[in-house]
């Protein structure tokens, strides 16, 4: 795919020149160009955009309920669902959105998993929550809700049965559905694993009867980082295939958001990525600000950077702790958690919470720093490098750790584009992307952002990149503290109840796991019409399949650990 | 006293020692690991949390003992015993001091190795009977490990035997009495023995068969209550036996340099022996608090490709030195 991209052609011009792109428009206050197309032309159009115009990154794949009242941004009047495809061109970081309107009764669209394999789980989510059928999808099953769930809850017409789902309904659905994964003798039937190639299953060993073992790694397993579930097909100790499944921590955050006002959504989103809550908060707050045209204050911008970076450090602390545990070393865990505790104390002092902050607000932040806090943070951050040196002394030079991670699970650029991988995972393979530098938000345009970049793309490189990021984050946080301007921490005139005008906005931030975006649609009321979180870890974890194939069983935990997942953010 | 009574008393003493030892070792592990982790370990029950392990023993004893539905009931019940009894029997030949040996066997070293290798049988039985794939994988690993490491372990123990000219453990200690400990002439053998022994005792960085970040709890996954307690206890006991063997073979057993042998022939020697053994165990715990775990294929290739040839070469060198050394030094053989 070495096509010379005409990066000087703007997305608007590209869309204008495409016959299949109808009704070009903009979402947000003129930020993102968009166009509509039909299901029949979708696949060709996306392929053309990807291969000829360099829009290789599938940033967003979701759906929203059609707003029935027709209005100027081209929203159709027919009741139904509208598919949303967000594409990004890496070379100049321009984004465009393609809409496909699907009226009720014809909720069908071709699957684009042939273009991006990472689209398959995202399409399953849309199928699960909206009931859109994807033609040609490899395994279209529910992904976050239970298999016997009835209905598609993100449709506005969805109503829970009176008093919730009755036991009879569930039993009846289960009886008609059966447990597809089990054979008659109660053992797992590998042929029914969604998305797994059945050709892998028989063991090609003529004259000697052997069987491949199928094991469930998780959701109850010591090293699945929460409730990840992996189907592993094993040939002895060798992993033949790995297929992640998710949904054990689905808390309906996107559905709940539709019944809360914009400010209250911030508190919900803290619970989304609970290891680095500030980032989900920030993406949401930026999207709300963009929809309403609210400006935050310079001081708030710096405070947002400060807390984003501090929470990145604590998130990487958690990852580092797990990196040790996954390879069987317990001590790094405690080392990292001692330091994490110190930063959590700062969070508690400023925001009142250690995990659930609810601190960023449209227009600024909730509170100013209490007296003396800045000085103490500076003092801590100045000694931070020494703490990282200690972590490195435990693992980086350790022969066993190196033997376990070096050359294990290479992630190449093709797979990265295919699975829409972002964040340190992509940077460790030399893909130079970082929203803090490429698409600066908050005060990142006023601070020297240095991107930690790797090359090899193996588990050890991912480790090194994150370690370097910890040091970088401390440096950035220090710079933000030292450059902290005077002035108010929140802008005046933000209304008590925020009612953005009709429209949509998409804002992404660089979370510790990658590009975390919030796609927000307003219908003019006080509650969001649709709030979608683009989960970087969800895209990243589905790359675990190709990463783990061919490895040893013992490698699975460190490799999954090097993806650095947070199930709360994946399942939402 | 009749010989039967004496034998019974000896067995009871060994059981008592093993249980007490297990309790002490678990407490020690918690404290040592705790301080390595920059935390305190148990502090609440008794002085410095000393009785915490006793409380845990009571807890294990009084817990419900469920048997999973599809296990092989006979084997599932027997497996902890098959693991426990050999680790108990392995205490028999340990020379705590020249007068405190349960069974002063001429082939004591061979006996200890032979009886310890039975433990693997129990571990495999436990993994096979549990009807759990993680358990089975753990069991398979322990067999692979056993096959790989039994030989280098025994070979690494041979140089001291060759120098001492005996397989009797007490004789090996006596051979070090008044001369240097065998760690000095047999230092490479000591290293091989340490590595092979860590693997044999299923200790970090080689705790393959129950690697909890990979295999949940390996062969012990489906065990609860005192059945689990037995598996757990025998692991500590194996660590102790291995450390005691190391003290016997390389660190002069109950002897101390510059201390008259008469002082160390009875209980005094046993105290010295225990202290030395506990020091070795403390080092093992230090290793456990520092290192990650190697991968099973790396472990196996280390065994076959490095340890086995290296121990063989060292045996040849030791043999030549034992035969030719006196001739070279003294001029006469």
C-alpha cells in the first residue's frame, strides 16, 4: 500500500470530489468535515479513502439514534439508526466522518471488517446495542450484553420490562438460545468461539490421537487485569489461537449518560477508565465545551495538563505493578503502589477523590489548588526520577525479565493499522502518534511535549516506552506547575444547566492507553442524545489474538499485560 | 525400650518437627517477603504477628472441604497424601548432628533423592485427578521439570560424595570436619545444585507447576481446606529438606570452624544445623522476592543444554582431582 498520498488535499475537497458522498457537512462548530453515503456504496468509499487518500486509521465506529426532526446538519427525518464512521489521516491528523442513515426495517449495512479487522468487535457492539445487522461480519454476536438479552438498549424505543427483566423471560430466552459454547457433556465446544478459525482446532498428528485443549483464561483468573476473558486453544504449552471476549464489566455508562445532564456525565465517565479518570473526564468536557462554545481559562488548561499527566503516572504505576506480577515477580507491585499512593494523596487533597475525581468542568476545573499543594507536588516530582530508577533496577536489567519479554509478541505496523491500535502500544512499534503533540488540547500547545518512541515493537519495547513515558509525564507535570498562570480556575458565565445547541462533537485525548475520544450528540436538551466513548483499550485488546498466537502459555499474561487494559474502559 | 517404640517416637518427632517447621517457615516467609516489599507482614496476632500462621492452620483445619463434581475421587483424596508422606520421610536421613539422625543410612543421599522424587508422582496425581485443565497443565509441567532436573541435581551432589568417599550424609559432614567446607573445592557444583534444587523444590524463579499468574494455582487449583494445607506444607518441607541437603553437602552440616567437635555432637550441633539451614532458606526467600519467573521452555533448555553437560564435566574434573590431586601435591599416591 505504498501510494503517494495527496496530503495537501483537504478532507472537504476529497468529499466534494466523491460522487458517493452526499450532503457534505461539518460536525461541531466547523471542525470535522462529514458526508453521508448509502450502505451499498459504503465499503467502496471507505476503501478508496483508506487506500487512495491515506485515511488509514479507523478512529470511530458507532451509531446513534436518528433525530426525527429534520434540521440543518442534514439529519434525516425517518426514524432509524445512523452509522458513524470516523477516519483519520495520520500524515496531517485530519479527521472526517461518514454517516450512513439506516431507516427502521432496513437496519443493514455491509461489515467493514474486511478493511479493518479491528472493526469487527466495534460492529458487534453496535449490533448488540442498536440491532444493526452487519452483512459479511465474521461472527456477529452480542459483545457486552448477555447472549440471552432481549432488545437493543441504546434504541430510544427500548423499554425495560416492568420491574426489570423477569426470571421467566430470561429462562425462556435461554431455553430457546441454549448455551452455544457447551457440548452435551458440559465441555467447551471450541467450534462455537466467536471469531475463531475452526480450521485451527483439529490437531494434525496422523496416527497419534491428540487433542487441542481449549481453556478459558478469565474472567476469574489471577492475571487477566480485571475481568478479561480469553479463549485459548492450546497445543500442549503452545498457544494456537487466542480470542478475547469482553462484557463482564458492562455498566451501561453510555445508556446512563442519556438520562443525566452534561455535568453529571463527568462523574459517570470517571467510572469508565477508573485507572485514569481524568482523561475520560477531559475528553467529555472538551466535547461539551466545543458544542457550547465555552472557553476554559488558561489556569484551568494548565491544571488539566497537570492532572492528566499525574494520572498517567499512576496509571503506568498500575501497569508496572502488573508487569511484574505477570512475570511472577511480586516486589515491583508494591514498589509502584507505594509511589502511586503519594500521587493519590495529591488527588485527594485537590479533588476529594482518589479514583473518582469529578474535577473537570465545562469552562475549567472544580477547585483551585489548595495553598501549599503546588509546592509539595513540585518537591515530589523533582525526586520522581529516582523512584523510576528503582523500578528499573528491579526489572529492566533483569536477565529473566528480558528473556521473558524481549522478542516476544512483535506488533507490526500492518496489525496496528488493521486493529486501530493507538497509544504506547503503537509508539513502541515506531508509529509516531501522540495527540498531545499532534492535536494539542488543554495547555499542551504551550508545553514542550516529547514523545517516547520505540522501534522494536516487542513486549520489552512496550515496557521501555511506558517507563520513558512515566519520566516524561513527571517532567510535563512539573512544567505545567511551574508555568501555572494566575487567574480564575473556571470561566464565568457557564450556565448552571448546560443545553448545547443541536449538533455533534468529537474530541479525543491521549490517555495512558491511547486515543480516548468522546463523541457527543446533542438534541438541544439538557441531556446528551448520544454519548459514545472511543475506548483505546478495546481496540488494543482485540489485537491480542494475533499477538498471542504461537506464543507459550506463560507468555500470554505478560503480553496481555503489555497491552495495558482497563476493563472498565473496554466494557463501559 | 523396644525398637518399635523407638521407631515410633522417631517418626512422631519427625512429624512434629515438620509441622512446627512449616509453621515457622510460613511466618518467616511472610516477614522476609514483607520487608523486601517495604511492608510489615503480619503484626497483629501475638508478638510481631508470630501466631498468625497458627491461626491460619486452625482456619485451614476448620474450613469446609468441598470436592468438585467431576474429579477422580480416589486419586483426588490420595494425592495430597502421596505428596505429603515422601516429604515427611525425607527428614529421616537428615543428619541434624552426629547423634541426631532418625535413620543413619549408608546411602542417605540416594534415599533422600529417591523419596523426594515421589512427590512429583503426587503432584501429577493431584493435577490429573482435579479435572481441571490448569491443574493438568501444572501437572504436566512438573513431570517435565522432574525429568529434566533429577539428573543434574544428583550429579551436582556427586562431587562432595566423591571427595568424602561416602553417600552417608553424616559421613559427608564428618569429612568436612576440621577441613574446609565443600563449597570451597566444589563451588561450581554448589551453583549447579542451587539452581537444580530451586527447580526441584519448585521455588521462584522456577515455580512452574503452580505459576499463579499463568496457571491460577496449577495442580493445587481445585484443592481447599486441609488437603490444600498438606500440599502447601509439603512444599515448605521440600524447601527445608533441600536447604538442609545443601548445608550438609556444602556448608559442613552441624560443624563450625574453630569450634571443638565435642560441643557440637548433640543438641548444639542440631542448633547450628538449623541456623545454617534457615540462612539458606532466607536466601531462597530473598531470591523469591527479587526475581520474575522463567518460562517453562527456557527452564527445560537450561536443564538439558547447560546444567546436564556442566555437571558432567565438573564430575570428571572432580574425579581427576580426587585421583590425581594427592599425587600431584604429595608426590606419592
